[in-house]
C-alpha cells in the first residue's frame, strides 16, 4: 500500500439548542444572521480564529513571508467589493496546497500553496478567491443553514457560542456549494484585475495543479468541477489583456518565497530515503517533521 501521513483535526462540539431567553440571562449574545452587522461578523471571526490557531494548526513564523503575504492581501482587499472591514491574512505552517477563509476578514494560506505557486499573480489569484467568499458572506450562510438543519437556531437568532463552534467546524471541513464557488471565482478574478494583477495567474495555477497526477487540493475539490471553473474563468478574461498586469515575474517571486521553498526541500529530504523511496512509518516516527504533511515523490508502493 502507499504510505502517507495526514494532519488529523478534531471536530468542534456543538451544544444542543437552549432557549434564547435563558441564553440572554447567561449573558450570551443572540445574533440575527439575516441582518448581522460587520462588527458582529468581525467579532465572531476573531473568536473562530482563536479556536483555530494553535489548536487546529500552527502559524508560520517567518516575518518576511508573513509581511509579503499580508502586502498582497491588503492590496487585494482595498480593491475588493468589501473594503470596509479589516482583513487578516495568516500563513499556516502546513505543506498541503490549500487556503481558506472564515467570516470577518480572516484568510489562511498554507505554506504548501505558497511554494506551489510559480509567481505572485498565481498566489494572489487564490487569495482573491478567498476574499470573494468573505465578500459573498458565504460563511454566514453556511452557519445559518447548519444551525437550522441541527435545530440550533431560535426564533430570535443564533447564540454567539454556537456560531463560533459551527464556524470552527465549517472552517475545518471547508464545504462550499457550486453557487458559492462560482461566485467566489467571479469576485476573485474581478478583484485580481482591479488590484492590478495579470488575470492569467488564476487560470495558470488551476491548470498547473490539475497536471500534478490528478491531485486536486482542498480549495479546488468542491463542486463545481475544476474544469468547469477554469472554463468560466477563461471566458471572463479578455484574451488580449490576460497577461496585462503585475505578478508574472517568476524569479522575483521565488526569491521572495525562498524560506518556504527551503522548508519544503527539507521536508522532502526527511520523507525520502537515499534512493528516493518513501520512508516506512517506523523511520518517520524517529524523524522530527518540518511539516505535518508527507509529500509523496514517487508512485512506487511500499509494502509492509
């Protein structure tokens, strides 16, 4: 069998519904999801972030990389359709090629995704997509649907503790509907162009990932199919202006992200033997891992 390791995360525990009057007496805030204010959304997002960081994953502490990612994110946020909230862009120390967003302006980018991108335009395209989820308030809609389905929503709304727990669970599972993905793609490519990036970065990155032996990262794995999304993006880009904009200098990008790439190389050395074989679990247990993910370099199987 093929040997691999994965990062296992716990599922947030959701309390059963409690009468809203009792919740008020306990001092717990009741929130109407249909008319949730920006301030309430940011507050809930901050609490979700506190539950995620350090408990479900760890952040990457390289200052230069964090500053670089934040600069890209803030450039995009200012030109998004929702620039009035404070956005927080954080780099997750995880070799998986992935990214996700939660309510209130919180965007998370894995080191694996940063290393996989060829240039800044490709990285910015994923970040713009995640900002699109925030602009569309998709997390709020998901929490509302989950609360109703589980009988956790009262007539007055949903209590803040339940919202945080549901938000953590949904962030870990990262479910997005066909409609949400298409909307985030549409908003993302528009944001990418308005921020001055070459829109071809979005299409190029999706195509690149699909060529990697059919591997589909988490942020591309939901409906609709990635092929349909690529077709939709290509139709939204003027072929005469696809390469117009910033972020296509591959060499400059690799220089700026050298620390992440060096970490990836170190992880690869630890997870392969002298001849490129995937290490057995006993060997891996003795080796401290630079990343929580094992990269599989070969299709060769390892049998016990």
